[in-house]
């Protein structure tokens, strides 16, 4: 068996371009330097001097499921790597080609194919931007409520490929709950439809295996979603997003737990900002209205619904907050800060060295799924890990943590530590320290019975080394599935340590892959 383990040679690339010209127009095949470099860019940091390692050999812009299937069939026959790219906002390099080859950019598959107002569903191409989709849905009083931080530039296909997490998921659910079904092209070029049962608009079926979730969150290693049917809701009539200040973390922690457990039907989420995060916002975030130094922690709750639902629900949450020593920050701050939740994803940022020097840094984060009762321990441990990293080098800065409810009961939280990274100074030595730090952060999540990632995925060097530990025997099932569905390893090769699936002794190969760096 010949499988993809390295970049394709020039002869392979010449053949693939020639074959692609039979199924795509010239403007759908991009080989120019700018086109290729732009499709290697993601927010995740990487040493600048090694950036060329991540550039694809060409990009394609299909417009239909049929064209995607033809492209993948060609890549599979010629053993050329292929990496799906949607919005490119991912934070664990899911859309970055580790071995060159073809980047399959879905952004031209952006049509609304059907809007079913009676069943409240919409069927779309997975290249559609969610902001643009909701502009159209808003004309009919509807909303698709998948709301990531990257919302203005996020595409439906990327949300499927990462099984994305939504800022208002406690009210409406996350991507896995909101996507009813989708067409999916396998690594062999075959097309299947996955959902609950056969129906495109069915939300619950007990027929056969539940395959929908298998083809969500795989970071492009099992194929490409091309057309999806999504669940819609009435556009909220009212929104309430109060921010409360606390003079200590412990009171804020107890308050956020009480808010999440209040059982309010319009509750869409609650978030806890720790002292480091408040200090960073006060210091460097121009979108934030600075608070006095006695504000050491913040809590935000969010509610959506009809006016006559939200008002009494808000009174209940205000009462709970007051009982926990909260100080309401006022309507201007509350409304403005919640409205800015998407802006911060790509704002120009700067950080501080240990001596206080201002330097240009980019934002990165490590996230995990953590139960409420473990939040204080994880917060303390993660800050200690980053403090040790900062002791070694000025390339990194601690920008604080937040914890955000993942469900309406508050049982678990997307817990994130934000790190400023001086990428111009990110050399090989600092990169090695960063990978070590990511490993340590992931280990703390597992030691506290959490998951390595609640949102962004865990397929990047560092945290990926612990994925087999988290999944146990389930990881061997991942290897079996990868080998079965992608026999030639063309689909996003090198991710999730899945190259081990093609070795004579997969477990020994896995140990070797985890021992790198």
C-alpha cells in the first residue's frame, strides 16, 4: 500500500494540475505564490522563519459537491495530499497543509439552496458565511444561532469540521446540535449523506449508527462537508447581557455557578473573567471600558428570547448576582462589551515583556472542557505554567483566563487561557518551550477529569500528544477508521498523529510520533 507520508514531487503536481483542468475552470485552480501563501494563514502562531513549511502547492475553488468529489478522486488516485479550508479561523492548524499538496477552499460553495419556513430549516453550501446567512434569515424573522468568537468571518463548513462551540450554546446548542444533516465527500471521492436517519431535516432517529457526529470535528482528516441543513430559531425579540464586577475571584466563581444553575429558560450563557483577564482588558483592550483597580473579576450573563420572557428572567439573575456581592457595571458597559465579543477575535494586539516594555504580540489561546468544581484548581495550575514559561523567555505574555458555560446546567465550562506571543521573536528554542507548555496545559485538563479541548480541537503539536491518553481505546478506533476511510492517507495527513494508522505496528508508530520534540 502506497500512502502519503511526504510532500508530492513535481511530476505528481504536474499530473494533478493536468487532471484538474478537465473538471475545473482555470480560475478555480490557483498556483500563484500569493494565493498559496494566503491559504496557509491561520491565527495559530508558528515561527516566522519556518513559515514556508506550511504552504500548499496549489489551491482549488470548487462550486459543488460533484466538483469536490472529482477533485478528491483525482488526489486519491495520484496520492496527493488534500486539505479542506473553510474560513481559516481555526486555532489548531486544522486547515494548514503539513505536507503541501492541494488546499480545497470551499468559499465558492456559498449558496442558500432552500429556506423552509414551515419546518424552520435552511440548506446551504458549506462555504457560506454565517454573518451573511443571518442577514438573509433576518428578513424572515429567523436566526441560525451558531455564534463563535470568529462569527463575522466563520463559515458553516469550518464549524462542521471542528464541531464548533457557540457563545450562546447554553440557549440554542452548539454546532453539533444545530446542524441537522450534511453531504460529505469521503477521502476516496465517494459521497454520503449523514444525519439522524436518512431524512435531511430529522433531529432524532434511532435507525442504525449515529454517523453525523463521526464526521464532525475531525479537522478535515475524514473528508469534506459540502452542503448542510441547519436548524433555525425565531430571531430574539430581546437581549440582556449584564456585566457584574467583583473584588475577588472566589465570589465571582460562586456567582457564575449560581447563575448557570438557576434554571432560567432564556439563559444563553455565563462567563467568568479572572483577575489576569481583567488586568489585561484594563491595560490593552481598546474595546473595553476600563474599570477601577478594585475590580478583580467579572461575570457576564446572557439571555435571549421574547421581551416578556427576558425581563422576569433578568430580574431573577440580578437578584442572584446581588446575593453574591456583585456590582452591576451599568447598561453602557454591559451592552458595549457583549457587542464587542466578535471584534476581539482579530484586533491588533500588543503585550508586555517582564520589564513592562510594550511589544507587538498576536493572540493565541489554549482551551479545555472543565467541570465547574474543578475551575479554581485548573485556573491556578495554568497560570503557574505560563508564569514559568515567561520566566524563561519574553516571547510570551499571560493575558488571563475566562470560563464560559457549555450547557444550561453549568456542568462544564469552556475554560481558556489567552497567551500573547511575540511571533517575530518566536525562534526554534521558544517554539520548543511553547510546545512543552501546551503539553503541560493539556495534562492539567486531563488530571482534573476534563477534556483537552472544548472548542478549538487538539490536533496541534503539544496537546495532540495527549489525545491518545484522553481517548484510550477510543483512539485505536480513530486509527482504524482513518485507515478504512482514507486508505491512502491523502486527507489532511499528519494531523492527530493519525499517520500511525498506516504502520505495521500502529501503537509502536504512535509512541514514536509522540516522542518528537
